């Protein structure tokens, strides 16, 4: 058994080492890098390209914010953040913040904080271009197979408001779109901007039907109650909007999908 002094020394060493360990790998990066969460499979919003580069509106907003926080593009490490894992990634300090078509909701606010909104859209439906009998959420009750993603607000809304619909929950929307293409499911539901990105990626294959039936306000998710970081991110979004970089990013990323840039939404206080 080690002497008391050795054990005390060991405990002291551990107590000193732990906070450093927490800084080095916690909080999503260190002073030389920042870990940012986004989607990797949503064209126009968050997409990892075959050459490894990242593109999309969320990616451009995240890059702008990172730059305002003092991190250049080459200091960003991107972390894929599927819908069902976002709160956990933030709570476990695996990312500094998440920009990933992430709706601000009261239940999520119990676990994380949000800066924003920086984009407002609404839930809609994507079907194959030749479909004629799906015209809106109500027509899905007619034995249709609908795909959405676990942990997303659109999946939850279908479960709450359209319990008669056969909902299949996948991990990603790209998997839903694949299943729509090959006929395994009849429709995909999520936010209209996301669906527009997939429709633009495969011209002639799909169409969006019906009117949006929710309001989804995208925020940047961050550690709960980190008001300082929330204010920094909020200021960065405001600056991006005022400088015209927000509209430029919209036109570049969502313009090709046929979505006109609206006026940027007013930001909530942190
Ligand atoms: N905006 C919705 C959400 O945060 C749907 C999009 C997504 O799953 O990323 O759940």
C-alpha cells in the first residue's frame, strides 16, 4: 500500500490534471481549434462534399460565427450531428455549438440554450414527382408510409397530431430520401428548406406538396446557460445579417433550390 504522502500527492496530481484534461478535450476544442456540429447529408444546409469540404447555409453561418469568435476556417473541426444526438453532443462538451437545422423549442431549452433564430421555415412533405394522391398531411392517414428522423420536431408532430399515419423513423433525412426514391416509403416529412435541397439535388425526381404546417425557427445550440457565448453568437448573427453576408449565404446555398431569401428573422434575447 502506498504511503499516505504518496496517495495525497497522487490525489493532488489528479486534481490538477483534471481541469486541464477538461479544457483540452471538453467544450468543443481548445484555443487553437473549435468543434462545430452540423449535418453532413443535407444539401443547401449542411453537406460534406466528396472532396471533404463543407457547404451549405448552416455551414456558412457557423463559419461566420466561428470567425467572430476568433477561429479561422482551418481551425474548425466539423462534427456530424444527427437530429437525435444534438442535445447529447452539447451536454457532453463534444461540440462548442451546433448549427444543424436545429429548431428552438421549449423542451430542448431544458437541456441546451439557443442563439437565434437565424432562419424560419416550416414542416412540409416531399413525394415522388409522379405522385397524385398525397396532397397534404391529412391524405397520409390513408395507409401511406411516411419517413422522418428520430429526435426531430417533424417526427414528433406527426406522432402527436396524425397518429393514424404509418411513420417510419430513420437516422437521417438522406436515408429517407433514398427510401422515397426506391419506393420503400411514400413521402418524407421535415422542414421545407431541407426538402427543397433534396429536390434540387435530383431534378425531376421529387416535388414538395401542400403548405407548410408548422413554424420551425432555427437556432444555434450551445451549452445551457452559457449566456456569454450565447450573446457572442447572437452578435455574430446580427453582424452577418447587417453586413449582407446572411443574404449572400442564402442566395448561394438556397437560391439554386428555388427558395427566395426572406428578411432575416428578429433574434430572441439570450
Ligand atoms: N428543424 C427540425 C428539428 O430541429 C427538423 C430538422 C432536423 O431534424 O434537423 O428537429
